[in-house]
């Protein structure tokens, strides 16, 4: 969610700091230091106050001059779906949700707008993926995110998953 300008400022700072050091160079991105970034550029865009879609996309890291020096690695296995500790029903639900998220990221879910004349920038979340508001809404969210947390909160392997 950080603007490309922040990364470019960090790049310039590292180049300045490291330009006269033995193993680094002011001519290399981030002064030759390795930076590891995580995220999904299709889903987590930078925040541009009152910005339109074009301004938000223009502020994203892939629009930076640094981007051509980046190596993008893709995660290919959904670890939750492959877990042996879940029921077939839960596995099916997780696969459905993962497929829907993928379609959202690829722009294949129909958008709508709430006001006439505005660009469509809203999507409808299918009812089966919505955790309902109610007196237990926070507990339902925790239960959906961390099944059986109350019994496994001290199990390090569970927490690492």
C-alpha cells in the first residue's frame, strides 16, 4: 500500500549512503543491497487520497523505474487447501474462496457503481464468503481465520501454519 515514491526515496537514500563503500555502488538499485518485498500488486494498491483509478495505478511500484530491476516470484501452492488437518468440506470452501479471489485479482468479477455516472469500482462479495455482523462477529472472524485456536494457541506448529 506504499507509493512508488517512497521506494524511490529509499533507493536514493541507500545509493547516497552506500556510494563510497567497498562492496556497494551508488549506481546500483538500493546501493546494491537486496530488498525483499511481499504482497499482491493486484490486490494491495497504494493509497492516494481522493485519487482516481489512474492516479492510484500510477503510484504503484510496478510503474516505478525500480520495477525493471525487480525479480517477481509467484507463490504456486495454497497451503491451506493442501493441509491434511482439514475436512473435505472445508477444503472445498477454501478452494472456492481462493478461486474467487483469483478472479477478483484478474478483473474477471463484474464491477458496479453505487451512483450513476461514476466509474464502476465496487464488487459484490458472494453471500457464502461473508461473515455476518452480530453479537459474535469478532469471534466468528477469529474462528474462521484460526479454526480451533482456543485449543491450539500454544502449539507452535499450528501458529506457524
